[in-house]
């Protein structure tokens, strides 16, 4: 262990370093200059500071004040043993308030010096061990949390896959619209944590279609009014499925499932919400979902060009879509095309 000794008198340094070396596995590092010692302590690891009070450059109180002010946050500072010839109780009080752990009065008693030094090194060792255990526990909690989140995400993707088998939409569509959604959230300035939640929850937008009858879901032609009414139920069904969980990710997924078919002008479904009354996650996913649906080929339609889909968003900004979401999305066209090219659909069967 490293013991730093700071004293402007060389004979005191020699005496204290000699005593310190009597302890097992201890190295003494001495300084006659308080400023040099302060610079060294700020950039090196040590386990105990033995500090003289009366020094010409900096007294012990000023030294401690500057040293502790420069210490990294959330780290246990090494103990400080103040050595002073003064019996002034006020100085001792100030030293304690400034961060001193213990005192020794000059002239130094060898037995007392060794006992106090040994005790403070044991205290330091215990504190370092405790800090290392706390760091280890924190890391283990992070690993366990990451594993839980990974399993949760895997479950969600499998759930989305189950929906996908009943729907002509593809897995690539789910990936593209999730990335589009995160892009919009990022450009709109949402915190990174919220961007990630939207990215992971967006694929759940149509999970309610698991309850839609095949003759309606897979119908190649135009739906009747009655069939369309049944189809629209998937938004509320998706919300009911996902809202049963207390997991933040599934809560966001529930809001997306319920609200991504609402329109900015209040003409959407299921609750005809208008403008900013529609949760932001629903407004974001509405843009991402429609854009990708338009630019994707399906058995019943050809894919629109990216430019035609872009114009559709602009033409319907303020009616179908939130203008802020549209502007954010279209502001990074290079990223849109990158996402489009990164996640390609499988060719449709002839």
C-alpha cells in the first residue's frame, strides 16, 4: 500500500518514512513541497496521506481543501492523518470539517504513530474492498438486467412473428418501420432512452391483427364497410393485449397499437383523437408505417416509388399526419434510403 508523507522539514520525512516502512507491504512516498505533493496526489493512486499542518506554501487545511475538491466524484477518498504541533482545538475542528480522518501531535510518539497508521491502512483496505464489491454487484445487476431485457425483446419479436404469419406484411417491413420510427424520434429530440423504447415497441403496432378473421385480413379486394369495421378493431385489440403488462416497453407498445391509425385531423380510429391529443408515439409510428407500407410491394399492389411516398406524406401533412413528424422524417432523406436498402423484402412468390 502507498503512504504519501508531506512535510516541509526533511528530518520529519526521514523519521516518518522510516516508521512507515516497518509495516508489512507498505511503500512511503515523501514530499517536502506541498504543491508537488498536491500535483502527484491528483494523478496517482495512494492509500493514506500523512500531512503536516504548518507548511510555507500551503498549510494542511488548504492542501486538503484543494485535494478533495479535485477528487473524482463517487470515489472513496483515502484517509488523511494530520500532524500538528498545535493544541488549538479550533484547528482540529477545522481539519475534521475539511476531511482529516485523525490527528497526531508533535513530537511524534513512535508507537502511537505506527498504531494509527496501521489502523487507517486497514480502514482503507476495507473501504476499497467494499467499493470493489459494490462495483462488482453493480456490474452483475447490469448483466442480469440486460439478459432480462434481451429475453423480453426476443419474446416481443416472436409475438410479432406470430402476427406476421397471418398478415401479408413482411419481417423486413417491421424492421424498416421500427428504424424509421427511431429516426423520427431522434430528429425530434427525444431522449435516447425513449428513442430505443419506440424502436423496440414499434414492431408491435399491428399485433391486434391476430384476432382478425382470415377472410378479412387476407382478402385481396376492397373490404366492405362491415369488414372494415372488423379490421379496425385490431387497434383496440392490440392495446388490450399489451396493456396487461407493467413492463415499460409493452406499455409503449400498447399506446402505439391503439393510436397509430389515428389521424391528425380527428378522422382516424379507434377513438377519433385529434392533433396533439394523439400520443406522440402513435403520431411517429403513423408516419413510419404508412411510408413503408406505400413503398412495399404486396400481392395486391405494386410498391410506390420513394418520391411518390414522400409526396404523399407532404400532401397529407396536417390532415392524416403530424406535420412535425413528417418534417422530422423527411429531413434526413439519406438515412431513409440507407434503411430502405439495408432491409430488403424477399421476392414475392409467382
